[in-house]
């Protein structure tokens, strides 16, 4: 006569399946800190680029309206500043005229970093009254 034993606990197969499901769920969570660190670094670099662009724009606005740094250039003939390690700032100036007189200057600026793989672009128009005038 064969007697049936009352089964208690989990079988080895059930335990292995549960362990595999737990492993599959935890692996993506282990990669989360590394991904967060990368996103933080990219965000910090972009914020630094924006800060450098605004600082350079403020510096240009503080110059005389007829300053050489605010002289008209074009996208193929631009001014540059490489004084910030890891970042390159390039800008060109377009004169905006009214009745054959320059009334505004548009500054198009690009800040690049990571060997040019990333960039931040900003455009600002400067009126005659916003800059220091000579005279």
C-alpha cells in the first residue's frame, strides 16, 4: 500500500522559476543608477553651454555698437572664443537696417562641446540703445 505524503513548501522547479523571474525584474533596476548618472552629466554640460552663451552675449552687448566683435559677419565667416576648455563658442552677426541705417544687430551663437558632437544654439537681437554707443 502506497501512502501519499502531504506536500509542504515549494519544489525545486518552482523555486528556480521564481528566482529567474526575480532576476529578470532586478537586472533593469541595476542599470538605473548608471543611466541616471549619464543623464545628469549631459544635463550639466548643456546647462554650462547655455551659461557660456548667455555670458558671451552679455559681454557682446556691453561693447560699443560699432565694435569689431559686433561687425557684420556671416555663417561662413564667424567669430569664435575657445577660452573655455571643452567648449567652443562661435557667433556671427547680421545687421538689421531701416532706411539704410543699422538699427539692430542679430547675433546667432552656437556653443559646441564633446568634440562638436553636442551643441546649443541661441539667437539674440541687439538694438542700438542696448549697447554702449561711442559718441
